[in-house]
C-alpha cells in the first residue's frame, strides 16, 4: 500500500515544485539549536581533515597504488586531532582577541 503523502513526479516542472518538500524530508533533520555549534564544528573538521590529509598524502606519496590505503588510515587520525582543536581553540583565541585593541589606520 502506497502512502497518501507519496507523490509521483512525471516531469521536470513537477519535480521543481516538489524540490523543497523532498529536500526537507531527505536532509531536513530537526536538531536542537544548542547543538548547532558542535555539528558545524564536526562537519567543518571532517571536511578540512579530509582535504588536508589527502593533499598531504598526495604530496608525500604522489599518485601511487598506496595513496588511497594510506590516506584512509591517516584521515581518521587527522579528524581525531582536528575536531577537538576546532572545538576548543576558538574559545581561547576569542579571549586572546579581546585583549588586543584594534585601531583604524590613519
């Protein structure tokens, strides 16, 4: 039995009209606002550790048969270091920045 909420898309225009509805169902998770900072930090650290560790592996090993295997072992280590760093360092840096006085150049 098909749910009454399920809608068959026949053409591109019909899909465009339903895009926001379906996008909301697929990626529209409801998470409490207080976790936004942690989730943002998680995804930022995940993406940056992925990119940086891949580039570093590429520089060190070049395009070789070992690149993917070495990168897949290095990336979790990079992420394990990146996430706590990205979560805790900004607090200390903000405190440091409050002690600095910035002036407009004349």
